[in-house]
């Protein structure tokens, strides 16, 4: 395992590919949020050949510990095992920035829903139970739809929890976009020096009358053997100067959009709840940015956020002031 003392300001981790830089960031995210910034499941976090993993640390005078083994989780807060996660999860907030963020523009709707969920789970206590209950009902309903012996009455039995939790989720995601859209538009304006206008809009996977949507889509759902309406089909519409960003924006514009959306996440977290700045995990993105975007990103991230930054090479090292610099070589960490 690796032990690291992280400073309050900007902490820089240098090293080649495969040295474990991203693992340090992932460890911080898992410790604070009990989830990976890279995957919707924790199973991929386990090293090949191992059956479990654990991470522990100290954050804001509290001792935190998390262990994961074959779908079993153990969470300790100040040495006491937690049966509920509310107090633990209220402690730390996280925003992750990585090269794969361009998938927010180019990728499938799943990437954009994960973007919303990652924020929603951190700022609204109602989000986690609604999302988990909706996903359970959806899995059960879809399993029945795939069964050749499923009866309409059996399928309909899952409509009630699907509708109840789905309506909550649709409302919460709509509220998230109300928070994020102006922040993302303003961040893009700053990054692009106001050359273009970026807009972010919520495209719900169901209408306000979700129940009627399910009834109308019933035959088609049976034919396709899956539920075809609902929050699991939610998406975000991203436009630059009123053109779809995925089709018409340049790669530079798409990277600026991804940065703006993550800056909006950070600002949204700071505006909500206890108003604390989130921990920022910045994974090897500076090498992909031109100097203008690199400087714009550094200028627009919350100044009081603790930052963990990874890089393979640093020709731009003089451009940033790091409070602490570490080097990873042969999977060993040393302070420079």
C-alpha cells in the first residue's frame, strides 16, 4: 500500500504511466464518497488477483476507513463502524477532472447521467435512496420483460415504485440543471474568452406524467424486452452557438465544454450545503490542454479547494505553484 501526507493547497504527483498516480486520486475519492470517479461499480477498483481493498485516512480531524470485499462494505467513522452513511458522506465533497471528461460531449447519455448523479449524490440527501430504489425496480421490471413467461400484471407490479422513485429522480435532476446550466455557461464564457455561447439543457427520459408514458410504451417495451421510458433515458443537450456540440464543436471547444461542466460542478458544490469548497482530483489533463485553456482552468477553479494533480511530464511546471510535489517511480512515492 501507499501512504501519503496531502497538503492543504495544490499537491502534484509526477510519474510515468502505470506508476499508480490515478490510484492515489481514486483512493481519495473512494475514501470520501465510497465510490470511484472512474466507474459506477467498485469491483474494477480491486487489483487483479486480489479479493478486496481498503483505504483509510484523516479528513477535517476525522478518521475515515473503508473496506470492500465481494460486494460487502465496511465503513468506519472515527473508529466506529457505520450502519448508515449519512454522517460519513456529509463530510467530504469531490470533483474529478480527467481526459475522459470529453465523453460528456462525445459519449453516450450514460456519461452525462453519471455526471448528474455524481453531483446529486453529494448535495441532496434524497438523491441516493431515490436513485437506488429506481434502479432496483428497473432491473426487476426489465428482467420480467426479458422472460418469455412474464405476465402483464407481473410487469405492472413494478410500475408503482418505478413511477414514485422516477418522479423524484426527474425532479432532482431538473433542479441540478437549474443550478448547473448558468454556472457552466459562465465558465465556458471565461474559458473561451466569450467567443461562443454554450448552453446546457435537461432532456428528461419521461414527461411529468410518467405513469401515462409507461402505459403508452407498454407494447413497445414488451417487443424490445426493456423499459423504454424513464430517468434511465435522461440526457443533457449541449450546444455551442445553438449547434449540437457533439457534431459541430471542434476538439478544443469540446474540451472547453468538459472543463466548463466540471467547473460548474465545483461551483455548484460550493454554493450548496455547508458552502465548503470540494476536493479537486485533476488527473493528467494539463498535457492535453493548450496554455490558454490550462491557465483558464487554473484561474477558474475554487482557489480554496484542496487539489490533487497528476502529470507524466511538466514542461509547464513553472506555470503553477504547487504546495507539495511527489514523484512516483517504480511504484514508490517520494517527496521532492
